[in-house]
C-alpha cells in the first residue's frame, strides 16, 4: 500500500505593528532568504512575496512538519535576519 501527502500552506504574516519596513531594496534580498530558510528545513517555498508591511509565502511542507513549526522557522529566522 502506498500513500501520498501533499500539504501546501499559504501564510501571511505582518511586520510588527504593521510598520512599513520592507522597502523594495530589502524585499529583493529577503524573499530569496526566506526561500533558503525553507529549503534548509526540508520545505519548498513555491512563491514568496509581499509588500512593505506584510509577507506572503506559499510553502510545500513535508508530511512530518507541522504548520506551526514551519511558521516558527520562517518567521523566526527572517526576523533575526532583518534585525
């Protein structure tokens, strides 16, 4: 017997206090960085984007990863990079 799992998550998260910190020059570096965080942790970032005050990420998660763990990794590591 075989099974197939496909988990795609569209996550949207805001910058603290909805401050407009993600200027275009930051975005062009942040989006690939978020893709790298995903790749290093066994996820696939299918699309990463957003505007100055929030981020959109479409992720493909492995069957063994919870959504909360995925968001902890993406948000935590990208926040550290910004600061």
